[in-house]
């Protein structure tokens, strides 16, 4: 109750509010930010889970099974993310090998300072101006970027 009064006072008087205070009062507001964190940091914000034990102190079967399910889900998710990262790495390598000669030729004889500068130019270039191989390569790069965002979201 005291935290709510402090928050109300600071809001009424247009004073700065500490994020920690808001988190203590309304942790739901920070779910999106917490989900962006790594696995170890996210565990710090987990709410304690209520476990139900019998009078003799033994844990109920339901709690035992749920703990195993959570561990299995984390392992499955980790394996899936590693498989997606390996797929992304292989596809990126294949795209580079496929277009490396054309990229080298374009950078050396096309008047570009570096490969990075050429790729930045290619990104802002209209489709009508791009060569056919550049269009194909750019569509594959776009697909790889989408896969990369999926891997990061996982």
C-alpha cells in the first residue's frame, strides 16, 4: 500500500518515478522487456511457484511431473534454436559461396570502395536498377534476415 501511495504522490507532483517501484507494483508492464533477456536473466524475474505437499512432507506427483515437463520444454526449445542457428549458418554460407565471385567482380570493377558499401548501396537500390543475379541474391538475403529474426525471437 505504501508503494502505491508513493507512486500516486510522485505522479500528482510530476516527480520522476523509479522503475523498480513500478515493477514491484505492476510487474505485468515489464513482461515484454523481460522476454528480451537471456535465459539466466529471465530466471531472476520468475515468480515463485506454489508447491503443494502432503502433510507428511512428500511432494505431490503433480508437482514432480510439472517440474520435469518444464525442464523438457527448455531442452526442446534449446535444441530447436540450435538447429535453426545451424540451418541459418549453412544457408548463409551457401549464399555467400554462390555469389562470392560476382560480388568480388562487382566490388573490384564496379567502382565500389568495399563489400560493405556495395551491400548498403544494393539495399537502397530499386529493383528495376538491380541486375538479375542481384535480385536473386537480395531475395535470399531477405529470407535469411527473416530466419535470423525468427531465431532471435525464439
